[in-house]
């Protein structure tokens, strides 16, 4: 794994991103690792039409139809409560 000081990465971000293609680049601050830069996979994990994708979508739909039990016993939320930060 390639190590790159944050100070150099901030000055040469384009180069740091280019170097990340195919490998992980560890960003360091005073010699200590603080972050990793790596390329995003170009291929989706489940390509369209694959059985894995169809299964994942089916499981997602079942979960959405069933819903999640949050243990609130029918409590309803006001609009303001849902948008609180």
C-alpha cells in the first residue's frame, strides 16, 4: 500500500487520485494513517438481469412490505418530530 502525506495530497489531489487506480493509497499526517483513498469499483455488484440482483430486489421489497418493528407500539410522529435534527 502506498503512503502519501496529507500535505502532499492536498497540493496534488489529481495525482493522488490517479495513483489510487487499482490500489489503495493511505493518507498520513505526521506519519500516522488517517484515511484511505481507493478507486470506486466500475462494475456494479449485481449487474442488471443477474439472479443475485433479482434476489436482492425481492428481499428488499419483502422487507419494505413487512416493515420494521421499532418497538413504538403504534406511536405516530408529527411532521416536526420527523424533521428534527
